[in-house]
C-alpha cells in the first residue's frame, strides 16, 4: 500500500541491515527478556536524526507513520509503541561510539565512488551543549542547593540553611551590569561563595569517613569553582558537564559558545561528509587537522591528496602526505590560469558553510542533549550520518525525476502532433536537449 518510489522506502531497501545485526549481536545476552530487534533500534536512531525529533517524539510518530515502520523492518502496520523512549538511551550507551561509527561508515559507503575525490574541504564549528549561560552566581546557587540536598540525604542537621539570604542575593545579582548597583552585586557574589565554603566545612565535619570519601570529588569540584578567576584556564562552566569549554567565534550576536569543537571533512564536488571528529580540548584549528584527516581516510580506499581550508588553519602546509591549501595573496609567478583555478577552488571552499548550517538546524547538532564527551561524539556522528542519508535520498529523487521525464518524452515523441496534449512540445524540447 506504500509508494515504492518514496525515497525512505528506497533507502530502507538499500541499507545492508545485516551488517548491524552481526556487529551489535555481541552487545546482547541470551539470558533474560528478549531484546528489541537491532534493525528497529538502528532505524529509530536514524529517523530521529533525519527528522530532527526527540526520543519521545520519535516513538510517538513511529506509531502513526507506516513509512517509518517499513524503514525499521515491519511489513504489517503496528498499533503499539515500538519501545519506551528510554530504550534509545540504553541502546546508544550499549553500542557506544564504536557502534555509531559503523552507522556513519554505512552512510558514507552508500555514495560509492563519489567519496574518492582527491580534494576535500575542512572546517570547524562548535557543537553547543544543553547548558545554561554560565555565570558565577548561577554556579554558586546551584552548589548551595546540591550541598543542602546532600545534608538532607545523609540526615545532617546544619547550623543554618541560608535559604532566605540566598533569595536576597539572587535579586542583587540581576543588576550586575548597572553602574550604581554593581558594588552590591559583587558583594552578593562574594557572600554566595563564602556560603558554599561554610556549608562544605559544616557537612564534612558531620560525615563519617566512608561518607566523606563518597562526596570527596564533589567537594573538591565545588572548591575549585569557588576559587576560579576570570582569566583562568580550564575553567568549569557547568557542574554536570565539566568537559565543555568556551569558544570565541567572533560573532556579533553570540560572543562565546559553550560546548566542544567539531571538525567536518567534506568532498569538494559531491559535498558528502566523510569525516567528523569532536575535540575534547580547545585547540587551534591547525592542530585538529591530523585527527580530521585520519578519520576521513578511514572511509576511503585512496588517501586524500589536497585539503582546502580557510585562513584559520594557518601554520600547517602538509599533514601525513596531504597538502593543506589556504587562501593567500596572488603570487607574481602564477599564470592567469593558475590564479583563476585558485580563485575557483577557494570559492568552492565556502560550500562547507551551508553544510554545517544544515547539519545543525536539520539534524540536531544545534544543541546537544546527550551527556558527556561521549554524547558529543555520538551526536556529531549521527548528525553527519543523517546528512549523508538525506543527500542520498535527494539524489534518488533527482534520478527518478530524470527517468520520468525521459519516459514522458519518449511517449510524446511517438504520438501524432495533432493529438499531443497541451504544452507537450515543451517536454519534447527538453527531451531533445537532453
């Protein structure tokens, strides 16, 4: 009952699902409750990124959409939910980065020889984490609430909870930018940090040795946050995502972005993403080339000859046999042809910018909701996989349209001129040109 020419149906028939079943079988045990089909879980992950949906929305829409059900391996319409939304979380943890890497490899291999271009384009972007804008006041208040929660769990009677005082300090912090109220705001900030230290000492005294070891890392983290200064390196911007860092991109509307840096490698003409790497440190772009090129070469049979980058990659001319090409002023010894070729090459380099925009806005890389640095790697690879699959589906529609136009032109060619339908000559003209 479904349209066999739908790109999602064609994609489902093209993907080799047996590869995932053979690879992910080792993550399951024979004992216990029977697991959900591996094709179902992989299909849900791909559809989630393709359609830019959350785990909960994906499960609900799967029940309503027969095309989604066919994509996941079902041949009869299902009226029940496929699984609970948390099962997707458990499946991502189960397969880890290695499993998602296989999904990304599949999305690249679908394009065949198009990924073997000699020239590639490399650029970096920031994958923002789902954290609030970090300020010292927010961090201090969060630490106080967590310390009070520890005291409640361990049934510790504190000398004072400071809840009423915190409310007054929170109001003063709202006017930190006001020139007449900045003095009170600074005093409130200093007092909040003092309260954190008082609570840490009060709780530590009343804990047993075993309990103190249990919360030792938490107390050390809170102490580090209260002591960090404005220009310190390796600052903590989030209590639950400590690995993120601030990246200054020079944007007018957003001075800093808080997350991790990601490198993308695309083919020059086909615009297929063949490499995607998340970086746990805020390095200069030229220092990320080694990881990006090595990851891209894993999905090719021939090594990359030339990588075209922007001026942010200055400092490297060659990496592992790959020539790094960066825009520069024209040289006197260059011929007119050489200058024109360089101009076209660097004009083509700008094509990676809309690719990054589509990956962010269409495939859930705008804001990462997955926990930890492993979550950054998984979300990046899944977003790039979805982009490659979407590109394959668009190419399928283009070929299908071309086939229909040729078929229509062939039919109209054989019909007598007087019996042809209106505007048929336009199709015939197109057919002759083709």
